[in-house]
C-alpha cells in the first residue's frame, strides 16, 4: 500500500480575492477603473483590457453569476485594505477586568482607598471585579461580607452598574461592576 504525498513545492493556499490568471470563470462581469459597468465578457478579453491599462483584474464577487471583476491597481488595493484593518484595530477598545481585593474586617481608611481605586478603574472604562476572601471562622459571618459589598456597590452606583451581584464561590465572594 502506497501513500501519495502532496508535491513538496505546492504553494500554500492564498487568502483574499483572486487576481488576473487566478480567475477561473470563463466569463466575468467587468467594472472599469472609474467604477463604470463595462458588461459581461470573456475573462481573457477582460484581462487584456486590464493589462492594456497597466492595471490588474480583481475578482470582487466570486459567488455572483457570472463573477464580478474590477479593473484596478492590486498593490494599491492591498495597501488600502491594510490601512482599513489598522484603522479598525486602533478604534477598538479592549476592556480589561481589574480586580480589587477586600476582607470582611477591612478598616474605614482602607475601604475608602479601595473605593477610590474602584472609581478610577471604572472612569478609565474598565470593568472591576471585587473579591472578598473569607479565612477560617469568618465563613460563619458571611453577612459582614455582603454588607461591605453592598456598601461599595451603593458608593459607586452613580458611575457603575452591577454586572454580577455578590455571589459566594467557595471561600470567596465575588461581584463584578461595569461602567455605565
């Protein structure tokens, strides 16, 4: 039994639209460089027109019947596409989840410091995860943890909404706040 291998010099599949000789359809609907509709013609004839103008033939809509191809400068097209992708990447805001840890016995000054940190994170556009860890016998007094979480939620109520209300996970109570 022999196993056939693909040829080692086979080019990897290229993503993106087909250009020039890669267009396999016998006929294409052609759009010229100015955006005007030329009409349906043989692919060879469309390629000849594109090369005569010193441009490329790019398959815009391969699923149409017949496929739509446009005469344009492929290098310029690729550059514009890259520019659009970079612009979209710049505009997207990555929302991070910042974490603030508190304890059931947190003092008043420490509480105020944590509250300020939560407010600064929320104003920066980030979500905040508040985690309150119980140690040892503190588990018997979970109401203290709920009280602290509720107080913090009410203190930042004007700039944040509770995405996840306080909930107990093992020995830790977790609440997630999101900016309004």
